[in-house]
C-alpha cells in the first residue's frame, strides 16, 4: 500500500485523522476491490486508537497484496506509515508519501 497525507487547517472543526481509500481496477474485480477496501477500513479502525488528534487527511492507495496479507500486518503497516507521515509534516504535501 501507499499512504499519503496532508495537514488540514487548524480551524477545521472536524479534528482528528480522516482516512480515505483508493482501490483501482488494476487491483482486481469489483468483489476483490470491495474486500480489500473492507479489510483496510477495519485495519484503520483498529489502528486509530493510537493515532494523535491532529487535523490530517490520509489517503491509502491499496495494492493487490492487501487481499492476502495478515490483518495484524495491515494494522502495523498503517500505524508505522502514519507515524512516518507525522514526523515528515514539514515537507511539501507531494513528498509526504510512504510505501509499506
């Protein structure tokens, strides 16, 4: 997966991390894409308890390997990726991605 983020304005009334998912047709058929999206959504919910309350929009671009990866591995990858993104907040938005 690839994870990208951009920080929202401090005055945004929806504090916290917002996560969006992108699963393209290259990944597989509709049922496979939906399964990957559901797995990533559940992994993000499981990892969210440790996330700080910063105004951050996160986009997760899924890869085909996410369909067979262990669930705990997905949770750990998302947690690690968000940690790296938070450390690199000073960079321009187009440089804030990480592969995992």
